[in-house]
C-alpha cells in the first residue's frame, strides 16, 4: 500500500525597504537607478576598517509598520548581531542582522487557500482554480531587520561585484511551518506582497529581487504530527518559481522516502530552465554563523508612544477593506477580495463609484470582467492604465441607461483601454448607439427569418433553443445596436406569427 504524504511548508521572505538611504549609511538605497555600478557606496557599506554604522530611522519605522500589519508584538528592546560568513558579495565578512531580539515577533496572517488572488502564477500553470475561500491562519514567527548584500554578476571566467545594493535595508519575514500545500504557500506569499505594497514599504517587484522567497519544505505521512527533515530552496524570484519549485521538491522528497531513503537537510537552488531543485550546499546551523552582538551599534529602545504613533499610520489593509466592501457595496467575498488585492485597484473602483450613477455591483462586474481580461491579456500593471475613473464611469452609465448595449460597451471599453478617447465620441464614431426603434429591428428580423427557413421550421417543431441562435443573427445584422430585450420580444412574436 502506498503511503499518503502531507507537505509541510514554512516561508522566509526577504523584502527590501523603500527608504531613501541605506540601512547604516547615507548612501542612496535607490540602486536600480544608479548611473553606474559602485557609485552609491562609501566606507561603511563597502566595509572599510573603522567605518561606523548608524541606524536608519525610516527603516525602523517601516519595519514596525510591517510588524504591526502582520499582527506581531513589537519588541521595545532591540539588539543587532553580526552574522559571519565569507562570500564576495558581503564586503564586511559579516551581515548586520537581528538574532535573539527581532523587531517584531509572534504575529499571524489569515489566508485563503486556495488563493483567491489573481496571481501571475496562475497564468499557464495547471494550478487548481480558486474556489471559495478556505480560511487558515499562518503564524508569523518573526520579522527582523538586516542589510542586503552586493550584487554579483557571473561572467565566463570571473564575476563582477556591484556594491550599490550592499547595505540596502532588508526585512526578513519568517513564518512557522504552518502551510500544508503549495496553494497555501502561494496564498500566503501573495498576501504578504499585497500588504507590503499597501504599506508602501516595498514595490513587490520580484524580477528585480526587491522581494524574494525561500521555501522550507518537508513531507510527512498524512495524519502524522512529526516534523521531518526539511530542505530550503533559496532565491525564488517569482510566484511561478515558488510554486513550481515547491511542487517539485515535495515530489522529490516523497520519492526519497518511497525508496527507503532519508531526506538530507540542505540548501537548494531552483533551476528554472530544467525545472529541478539543485543542491547548493549543506545547510548551515546557526552556530556556523558565529552570531555575536554588533559592537558598533547600541541597543535600540523603542518607546510605547512612538510605536502607537506608527500604529496610527497603518492604512486600511486588505482584510478590513474586503469586509468593508462586502458590507458597503453588498459584494460577495471573492468579488471584494479581487478588488482589494491591490490598493490602487480598490481606489480605482471607489473613484468610479463616486462618479458613476450605476450600482456598485455593476461597476464591480465591469472591473472583474472585461477590464481584468484586458489587464491579464496585455500584462499591463494598473499604473500603466490610461483610462481615467471618470471616463470608465461615463461608459458604464451609458450601458446602464441603455444608450448602448453591453456588447457595444465592451467594444468601447477595449478601445479606450488601448487608445484612450472619450466614450461618447467612440460611440458616435463607431455608430454604436443602441436602437430600440422597433421598425429597424423588425426589418432585420424579417430578413433573417426569410433567409433561414430551416431554423424557423425547427422552432415551430418545438426546438426553442434556436431562439438563441437567431438572436445572435439579429445582433450581427444590427451590429450590436439592437436593444436585446426589444429584439427578443419582436423575434419571438415574429416566430409565433409563423405558426398560423
Ligand atoms: P533556521 O535554521 O534557518 O534559523 P528554522 O528551523 O528556525 O530555521 O526555520 C526556518 C524556516 O523553516 C521557517 O520558516 C520555518 O517555518 C521552516 N521550517 C522549520 N522546520 C520545518 C520543517 N520541518 N518543515 C518545513 N519547514 C520548516
Ligand atoms: Mg533560512
Ligand atoms: Zn554607504
């Protein structure tokens, strides 16, 4: 008999913070806009002897915001530690991090699994479709502050090092091994990204490595509560890589056990092209890093009042916004979740609502339908959408008040999304105004019925579904301008008349 296995997944998420300057010096942290490699550097971030680090207050604020948003307790007494290891991307030979006392700990994040988010991982991958939310809570073990490393570019026989990124503030968010499926891990990762973007502390850009994931994975017989040996997959730079690598690693470990073997604790990399995890090195234990207190930085004492003042800066976060949208606009949970997946999308929706006379539900279905389809097909981000809330609202209202049909509305929307313009003018130029003038529709119907005697016969013989097909012909003949309700009424009447 074959055993069933259950995956156990814990995620470590690295997120650069969006500060002006680096974590411990005044160099610009905006390294992706540096004119050249090794220009945003100084003695501190290149690790010259005797250079002294100074804490970045903004980074502490942003880390506190993240901790609070993830329901953590904020630790008032913070210390920094040196994590020692030798690698060419680490100029000092150690990374300043937090070890025993992270800035935030013991929080949680509620997720839906499967993920309700429109995640890029879904595109082209055979993940199960998102269903009704199956809520679960993932415990956030800790959030701590550290610094990013330099960037290595590997050439043929050598490597180049760019210190512009060295010392950029980095947050590490560590979960408990609470996730039991790849879908749950994806859902958690997607929601963390959304929250970081809501807070304005991280762009969520995974391609540039501004946000990156490490998946810790083990498998155990279903029903067991033991924690088995895990492996860690480093530097996953997309949701797609996270899901594919995790799924691969789960299968690999199951095979190891099935063949009577043991999983070895190790650090793995993900080979995107080959679709396999590859061993990089044996996993270090904490003692390998020789952590010791950072002697150049005094402990950081945060006071209650300051923490409270940061708490007041917290924006309305996705969960709260979802609940409000459900109540205020009478939306279903999945509908509200889609709209609140990005703050900018939620704002766009509410901007349209404030201008439009149409019901919120109508606006929601325009966004979730034709608008999202365009976004997905074009791969554009909301920031790059030129359609103003005002023009979108005008268009939706034209459909609501029956100036144009729903189908014509879709044509106008796609035109505006592609080339901009004004809904009224597009309707005029494309001659899309809806006609409920019965004479014009009647004429079209008569012609269709006399052109299609076989279909008329089928109807008369009792095949009522043929009405749908005939309606399609009417829509085509009238170029979508016929009011469908009026057309249907006239069509059925004309058909019935042929019984006589
Ligand atoms: P480290 O040795 O890196 O300090 P920990 O063991 O404390 O790590 O945990 C690192 C990550 O690994 C955490 O996200 C945690 O949830 C996850 N993890 C720990 N044990 C397991 C396990 N048996 N299976 C899967 N993930 C695990
Ligand atoms: Mg780790
Ligand atoms: Zn510097």
